[in-house]
């Protein structure tokens, strides 16, 4: 680099020379640093001639300019200058330097560069710039807009459609969705499967169409829409020659709002009004649906009725014969029953859809008053997605098989490293979220969806989990195909499709590893690869939000499969109608395992010692080393309590530490999770300790109690069980119990069982 | 975000092309549906709830700014 000229004559500094001289007194030599002077020179030069600055920087690019702290600012100024005065070639040369110096430049610079290329008709260069931006910031709306214009210029229809989809993903507002919808009307249709969708409504629901269009495009459909004129659904349906029938729809969505059929609904209707209205409305809808079914081959989807106001009866609503909430629910039930008798008519649970959105968010009163728009911008995308649950099976887009990864997907952690005991899967978190995800997957199999495994693992590590892990909900028999090996997942998935004799486009792939997902997306675009969230507690929700598993009817085969699982369903559906408390406890079918603690529950024990507050007699916060010591000690006994009932396996929920002292045993700690409080299992726990002490020939059992801010629910625990207070120094009580007269018993409704952990040994 | 930027975003036009006199007559996309989308966007951006009479007044950018001022938007 040319050695910058260091000023030796302070006159050059003009009017600031005195000030500079003063500063130099405090910081001698600072102004002699060439780096500051260089910075000054470069700034001046940039303002004068950005091209020359670029030239110099390029010439000296090997020079280490890192000490020049103003370099990022300088590059930013320079790039803007070049955009204004220079050529895109020069801008791009500067970007190369900026990348080498690791100086980030804002997205708008790149977009301005792309636009400059477009002006020079250098479309490929423009595309490259935009794609680089999007690879770093996929949601850069501006870049997508320019990319869209580019695709239009080059008449690349497929790409234009795809970019519009990306644009909506980046900003799903009504204005973007509407923009995309309008643009598509100018584009030649994409090559997707056509589907004709008709919308009939008693209120303005036109804004649903752009969202619905987007949902269709995403799955490769080429939709056409027909929207009947405002509030003319009856005429359209009853007139044989209406535009509706000329359109020849595959699906008709009939959305009628209750206040349009029954205006008194928003007032104070009497029981008589309600009874009459219910009959009228049901009759009216059934009549319309039958006409529709007769005159067209379309699938008819009717939305149910939603009450968007509070009941005029307030909290008394459900006590009154004219209850509006109950009436609405009954009306919907009657309607569901009526439509269920028609093969091609379905009731869309709009109430449920809006509950998911939140009613407060789902309505926008202003839009309703101004434009008869009953549903807000927040409700429309959710409704459009729900509509797809009918469109997809209609167009044969229902997925038949779910291909699942194992580690990190069906359970937490890597089984090959942690072993079956170490993975997160069980009734306490972390582990509970995976069990729940598995439950949702099992539910899908009952609907006739197949499951398959595709996992990079050693079979000998995985099979014991599938066969014996206590908390696996999905077992080997639930999987139609398994590929547990170290090969490429795309190859494995292809084999699974062949083995099950279904098309790749019937498969859905779920994997927590983004790299595997990307690979499958690229190699097998026909397979639907689900974007799984990083947080496993969102897995179940993500799965259930998919609209790819819907059936329009249940076939004979499905019914047989469902029958096999029926027994389990019945057990869960059994409602508890116990007459007395004892009956209630019996009906719970409580099963309890009390045993000396095993080393593998160490972490759970430490967790309980440090988390349990309410049912904790001494609140001693033992750490891992403490608990390990007790486990090894010959004068201490550590117990664990495991509880399951008719509905849930709670797992290890309690522990006790007992110290063995000559003729007496002392209960150092006794605690239990609040999840099982009130189930009387603590009686069984204490009874077992008494029995063991008696068997050991001990006469006296001591119980300690240390009051805390939170453990008052158990302050009378020893008293209630016949212990007598031996000493109390205010903060520490010792209770005493003569074992010879022991009356502590396991309640008769509790079944004590042995542990038969499959993965035990 | 300025009113111009927001109007530009809603109607997909360059904010630099907008002025106080840009109105429903000069912007093609600003039809009745577009107007509703604009009101919704304004309410969300500036965290206000605009009355229907005010919403109907907002026929050009100057009027939008005037009304927003009355709602305490600076």
C-alpha cells in the first residue's frame, strides 16, 4: 500500500489545527497514527470518486485493513455511491471485497443491485443476486417481489407460481394473499390437477378465496373458484340454470351465519321462538342440501352455526330453558345428524375452527358492520386450511403412510449412546411429550394410516426399545415397514414405498434432523416432508394440524382395523359414576409398586427431592452425591413408589429414605408428587415401611416432620396414622410409632404389584 | 413505518411514488376491498381502532394522516 502522507505541517488542518494540537498534548502521537489519516483520506476520496476508491481497495486487497475500524461504514457508503453513480459490475466487485472482509451489507443493497442488473437486461445476474439473498433470508419479501417480476419477464410460469407461494409464506397478510391471487389470474395456469370450488354464503366471505387458492397451490392443485353473488345462495341452489351449476363444481361450501337465518338470535328469543327456529333452520338447510346433491355431483360442505355474541342471559344461560348456548349446540347436533344421512354432505365445524383461532380474534366487528364480513383476517387462513381437509381426500391427496425417524422424533436422545434406560420417554417430562406424540400417531393408525420406521441406528439398539420399553406406545406390530440401518434415507424411503406397494406421493416423512429433511425434500420431492419444530412439545400439535389424513368415509377394512382397537377405546371412554368415595377409589383400579430404589432411577429421585414441595415431610433437598450415598449405604434404605391407574401410568412418583438405627427405624424423608395426592397411595407406602420394619424385628418407627411454607397439606400425616409426638422444637418434629400395635394398612382398593419392567434385565 | 410505506406495502407500490394527494382515484388497487385491507393494516400498524365514519373519510394519504393524528398517532 502507498504509505499515506502524514501531515507534518499543521497548517494543512486549517482551522482545527489548534484544537488538534491541544488533543495531541493529552494523547501524544495519536495523530501520527497513519491509520486514522488513511481513514480520513478514504472517506474524502469516496465522496469525490467512488470508482477510484474501489480501484485502490482492489489493488491493495492483500493489505490487512482490519485496524481500520471505519471500514464497514466506508464500504456501506461506497456501495451506495456506486449504486448511484457507478455500474453494477463495480458494485459486485465491491461485494466480493466485502465478503472477504466479512462485512455484512443490508438486504436492500442486494435488491438494488438486482434491479440495476435488470435495467441492463442482465437477468441471470439479477437472479443470482436474489437467490443469494434468499438463501440467507428466505423471508425477504422485497427480494421475492423482484424475483417474481423477473419470472414474469422471462415467462417462467411454474417459477412465478412458486415465488408467489414463497411470498405468502413470508408475509401471510390479506394484502399479500390478495396480490398473489390477482397476479395468478394473469399467469397461465400451472400444470396441476384442476379443482372447481364454489362458495355460497349469507355474508361476505370473498376474502377466503385467496387463502383457499394458496392452500390449493401449495399441494399442486390448479383451483378455479366460483363465488355466488352476495346472499343469493338460495336462488343459486334452486335455479337449475344458475351460474353455480354451469360452473360444475367439485365442491360447494355453503356458509350461512345464524343471524341471517334467525335475526332474533342476537336479541332475546323465547323458548317458543327457539323451538320453531330450530325446526325451520334444519328443514331449510336440509332442503337446500338435497337440491344441491340432486343437481350436481359436488361434495357439499356446510359450516355449522357459531354464536359470536355473549348470551343475553349471562351466567344463568345454561340454567334456562331458552339457553342460547345450548340451543346453538343442539342445532348443530341436529344438523350433523341430518347431514350424516347424506353420503356427500358434511358439516364443517366452524365453531371448532374459530375456537382454535380464538373468537375475539376471529371476528372484526368493524368489517362486519362496514362490509358484512363476519370473519376476520385472522380466521380466514385457518378456515382455508380446514377446507383443505375436504378437498384433499376428494382429490385423492390423502397420505397413506407416515415414515418416522426414531431418535429425537419418537423419543428424546440417541438410543445407541444412552441405551433404552437413558432415552427420554416416560410419564414425566422430558419424555411425556414424546409419549403424547406417539399416542397421536397411534390414533392415526386407527384411521387406517400406516406407519413405517426409517432410522439411522443399529437394529440391536432399537429393537429392545420397540419390544420391551415400558413407555413405548408404538410397538413393532404398529409398523408396516422398518428400515433401521446406516444407509441414505431417500433410498430407504423408496424401498418402504415399494414394500408397502404405495406411491411415493402417498408418503409423509417426519424427522427431527433438518439435514435429513432437506435431503429427502431434494431427492424425493413427491414425498411430503413435514417441517418439524425444534421443540418436541410442539410435535403432537404439528401432526394434528396437518390436513393430509382425512377420509370421506370409512371402508370395511378400516372398520376391521378399528374393531381391533375398539376394546382399548371402550376402556378409556368408561365414565366414572361412583356413588361413594370408596367406589371412586375402586373404580380407579390403582396399582402400586413399592420397592428398594434401583440405580437407574437416580436422576428421577434427585429431581423429586428438589422439586417436590407439598407432599414432602422434611423438604431435604438431596443432590446426586447424597442420594448415591444413601443407595450404597447399609444403614439406609431408599424406597420408590410407582403408581398407575385405569387411565395413566404415572411412573415413579414418590420416594422415602429410612435410616436403620438399632431398635428403631427413622423416616428421614418421605415425599410424593402432587399428581398422585388424594389417591390414598401414601397409605400403601407407609404400610410397606411398617411391614419391612416389623420383618426386620424393629419395635419403633420414628417419623420426622419439618414444616415449610408449602407442606402444610401433610402436617397431620403422622398424627392421622397413629404416631405420637415425641419432641417438637418448633422447626423439627419427631413422631413415634409402636410397630407391635401397627394398624397402618394398604387400602383394599390398591393392588400391590411387582415391577416387571420389560427393560429391566 | 410511515403512512406512505404502509400504503405502499398494502397496494404493492413503491412508497416513493406516493404523495399526500395519492388517493382512491390515483391508485388502481385502492378499491373497496383494498380500502378494508388498508384500514386493517393501519389499525394493526398503529395500534388504534378507527371508527367507521373516520375510515370512510380516509380517501387519500393526507386524510389518513389527519385522522391518525386525531387518534394520537405521531
